[in-house]
C-alpha cells in the first residue's frame, strides 16, 4: 500500500515499495533449489574420453575383424569333415561285416548307402566343429577388442572422470607400457575362464595356457607395429 505524502515527497512511497519487494526477493531465493554438481553438464573432454562414447565404440568396432572367426570355421569344418567321414565309413563297415553282399547289385547298394552315411556324417561333424571353433575365436576377438578400446581410453589425456595420466607419474608410465600384449593376455585369460566353466576343466592350466598364447600373439602384434614404419620407409625409399 502506497501512502500519500502531503509535503510532495515520495520517500515513504519508495520505502513501502522497497519493503514489499524485499520479501518477494527473499521468497524467490528460498524457492529456488540449490544446484548440485551432478546437475552441471560434463565437460566435452570427459564425454569424449568416456569408455562408452562414440569414439571408443568406433575404435572397438574397428578392431573387430571377421577374418579370424571365418578362418577358424573353415579349418574346423574341413577337419571335422575328414575326421567324421573316416569314422562313419569304419562304423558302417563294422556294422555290416556280418552281411556283406554277394552280388553286383548288392555291392552297388552297399557302396551307395555307405557314401550317403559318410557324406552326411562328414557334413554334420564339419559344421559342428567349425561352429565351435568360430565361437571360441569370436569370444577371443571380442575380449581382445574390448581390452584394446579400454587401453586407448586409459592412454588418452583426460580419460574419463578420473585423469589416470595426471594422477601420478607411476600411473602415466604404466599406461604408456600397455600394448597389444596386455590385450592378448586379457583375451586369453577370459577365454580360458569361460572354457573351464563350460567344459569343467581345471582353471589353473587353462589360465596358464591362455596367458601364454594370448600374450605371445599380442607381443607379436606389438613387434609388427614397431617394425611396420621402418619397413614402409624402406619400401618408399
């Protein structure tokens, strides 16, 4: 409420207006909730270095190659085809040893039935063994690619909410020492653990074999990457 000043001054009116505006400002200040750190958007560097960012996903997909699973399937298919075909032929001859044919027509149907049995058993065995080998190698490739993607995130500057490279000098040296040999060890050990669970085998021996095989393949890839610039330079010169 504005009061009229008979002496022509408006000091009381401005005072009453100010007294009305102060409670409104106080109530608006109290009604506004305080902002928490979680409400602030993350910096772009943190979002780019996140393990689930688009860049990391693209690098992970780039490391995946169908060459190894396809080669494993082909090798397993031909191996299973030859093994199961020979076995089916021996089983058929053993089952019909007491009733061998005596006529030409009987031998014709005997060999015809035997060939059908051998071909069917060979195809079944080839597809079964090829699928198993392709599944195991696909698991190894996926684990190797995932480990490589995480390693790239760790080796980047400002990787994630916690800067591993800027935390200490020791962590920086550790991140720089990582390579494909660590990816191979992770993939080998992960595959060994799954194989021990599926086939109920002792995990210690499988872990040792997976570590040796994965570390060796990864180390060979590191050597190839180190020698590739020199070979390319010599080829260009």
